[in-house]
C-alpha cells in the first residue's frame, strides 16, 4: 500500500494530521514475530510498550550512478490522499504478515513490482500519532534500506549492453499500482534536500538518514 492512511484498519474520512513524532527504543526489527504482538480484537494493531500501535514499514532502495546514490521515490496518485507528494515504497503491516520483513517484501512488490532480495540496514524507529476527527491512532515506523534483485540484473545488463539488444529502461522494470502512485523517480541527495520532490511527514528526514548510511557504507 502507498500509505498507512489507506489501511483498511483505519477509518476513512478527512485527511489525518500527524502529531507527536518521537523516537522510542522499540525492540522491533524485520524478523520480529508479529503473532505475539497482534491484538486479536483490534485488526491491524499490535501491542508495544503496553500501547496499541499500527506498524508501518518503508523501503529505501538505492541505485548508484557515477558513484553517487539515488533513492527510489514514488509520486502519490491523484485519486489518493496527499496527491502529488513523493514517498519511498511502504505501508502498514497486515494480517497476513508474520513479520515486518514480510510486510516490507509485500509492499515493495505491490507498489513497484520489484522483488526484495536483502535488507542491508535498518534505520531508527519512529512513533507518531495520526488524528482523524476525534480519534487518535498511534503508529510506529520501521524504515529499512534494501536491495532488490532487479537492480543487479539492470546493472549487469547495462554494463554489458550490446548494440543488438534493446536498451533496458527502468520503465520496463518498475510496475506501479495506478490506484496508489502515478510516477517514480531516482532522486539524488541534493534533490531531496532542496525539496525537488515534495514529501510529507518525516519522509524527507528519514531519506536523508538513509543517504548518510549508504554513503558511509558505500553500498546499496
């Protein structure tokens, strides 16, 4: 799913406001068994720190061009909430997800058609509250830096491209869900920093932290 606000577990209606963005030392990672945290009487929620939370995962995918990393961003569809805003692939953990890693793999596949091959780094979790009408909903976000199998294919074929072969383009590989996203871009750190791609919430802050992590480790 494109956004946690689109989860069937959260009532629809007015666009939610985001408040109280904080950081808590959650013991939450890609292999966490969600069955032990799931709240049976409240679909889509999990009990953490004695509080009911929705869990949102996000995938930061990097492609190195001329020794500089670029991050994959998706533009939200006009028919969705926050149309025209950009974000990395991601969404809420759902009933079928046994772990956050399962949710991450599913969301990446649903939103981009790409296949997660490896989680290389997890960024610090964040919590926030979304207010809709008179109701508040607590969220915890698990942002990850990942590799996708198609990236290796793209790079290996690009380096050995023959004149007789058709040029391989990302448009041939990335398959967007038109109900959620209308465009994609590989953005540089400078483009993210100067707001070329308009983001909301803490997406920009998290993307810049992801850039710092991959630059320090010189890997995707």
